[in-house]
C-alpha cells in the first residue's frame, strides 16, 4: 500500500479565528485519531481534555493528551478529537477524521474521494 501526505489545519472551536498553520501529515488508515504537534495546538488555545493510551506501530504503549478541534484538509472539514503529539511523534490524519470528512482514501491517486455519509432510515413502531 502506498502512502501520501496532506496539509491539516486545526481550528479552535471556541475561537474560530485561531488556527494552526497547515501541517503536513501522513494519511494513516491504520491510525484511529489524528495527531498534531502539542505546542501548535496549545498556541492555538486548544486545551487538553484528558489522556488516552495508544499502541504504536512498534507495539509500544504511549499515553497522550487529547482535545477537540475543527480539522480541515483538502477542502473538507469536521469536528473531531485531536491528539497532542510529542516532539518524537509523527503528525497523522487518522480514520476518524477521514470518516468525518465523508471521504474515502485513494492510495493510488494519492487523494480523497468524496463519499456519502451513512444514515439510518426511519423505522416506524409498526415495523418492530
């Protein structure tokens, strides 16, 4: 499988005029969440809300802070969790964000392909 990178921007949902500069991130369908440098997020006023444990590609267990941001890349946008990456961490765009964008990943063309967001059809009580 090939890999590609895009520029990701995190916008402070409380103060939408504050955002990170575009950060080149690896589109990683093996990562659940997106990761951006901690200091950039803090400088934008995005605050940590808690900590999560992760298993890395090397099977190492790490603990990182997470917060919430509006994420934007390639003309797509979603509200999502964001991981505060340490200096030794890669910047990543994970599948949760990809799904929020409503896109599929074209690894051959190195691009996003717009898809439909799934919705449930209404069920009436008589159908139960």
